[in-house]
C-alpha cells in the first residue's frame, strides 16, 4: 500500500465549519459515529448558536481541525471544536459541549480519526491550534469513548493533562408497561405534540435546541415520538434517536412512570488546566517523520 502524506489545517467560523461537517459525512459513517457526532446534530448545534445571535469577543467560535491527504478531498480525521473567551482565558471544548438536552448512557462525542496515523496528526493539529491562541487557555474535551486514540495522544503531549472516566446514566423506555403508547416517526405527529413536550422542559435554552434538533432529525426519520395521552392531554412523552436498528432514548417526561434511569457506559474526558501549552516536541517530531 502506498504511503499517505497527511497534513492538517484549521477552519474557523460557522460557514467554514458547516462545509467541513458536510465533507466529513463519509468519515462519520465509516467510523459508525453516534447520531450526536454526525452532521445533522452538529448542524443543529451550529444553528442554535446562530439563533442566539451572540457576537463579539465572548461568543463561541466554531473551529474544525482537519486531517487530509489532499486539499478539498475527503478528510481522514476531524475534530469539531468551540473556542470561547471567558474573562482572560480561552476555553477549548468539543462543539456541542454544554448544549442540552443530550442523550445519556453512551459517549456522545468523537474525535474522528480513520486510523492511528490520522489520530496522531489530529492531536498534533489541536496542539498547533491552541499553541496559536493569544493568552492563556484551557482545554476540556468531554463525552469521548474509552480508548480514543486522539485524546490519548493529546494527554501524552501535555504532562498536566488529565484523562478521567465518569459513568453515564441512560434512559430506559418502559412506557409500554404503563399505558397505551402511540409511536411514530412522522414529522406531523411530532409537530402535533411538540408544544406539549416543550412545555415540560424547564430550561428555556434547552427548549430551543430540543425544538430545532427534534424537527431536523424527524425530517430525516431519525426521531421516534412515543406518547401516552388522555385525549389531547399528554401524560407521558419520549423522544428516541434512531439510527437503523439502534435506538437511543433521548428526552422524556412522564406523570405515570414507565421511565427509569440506570448506569450506562463510561465516558472519557481530557482536561488541561488554564495555561500556555509548551510546544509538544514529541508530537511534532513524529508528525514531521510522516
């Protein structure tokens, strides 16, 4: 097999990141990325940020670190990130971190890398990104799967980096045991019940994202609505993200039980405290050798 000569670059700003999200669709599919790390979900996140109309130095800036063999070709690795200035520190997180609601029970985020070489160069690209930031910064990547190679390379490049595991909690659908449940993936059914569902979400910011993300995924057949109703009165409601045979309970409420939570898969987070990042010589040498 011929050697690949990979390079990394950075795309900044909503319009450029949207293009990179679209270009990464084949990679997302090849890696079986979860719904929450694919194009429609990330697009909903970007649209939600834009709808808030936040501008100025304190607004989050979407960024994509892209690894590719050819410019304008299909990427071999991508990290979708967000930069946000908080006082004197730039906080670097995964795009969508802090957006709610997010389904629980399994890792929702990904640093997309086709193989070990792509993961290594992706980590080096993130090193270059934060190394170019003005002033102090902190990096916090949460919700990754165990064994993620890019986060492992990042942690190895920075002695103060900390990889930690937390146990997630997943939502369990038992509505069929408590009433007559109507299930549908039809967008018009979602629209019928969406106002009643949103009325049960106490967080105004979460309501906005829930509305946008549910409509977007319903339009492509990736949301199932389950309701238990007494006439026009909603007694319980559940939104489930659907990807082929995979079902991932996302958001719910119930007056009549039928829903519970249990321990889910571990989530990995990488945290590097607020400071400048000395150049990661090891990563740079290994990158240059390719």
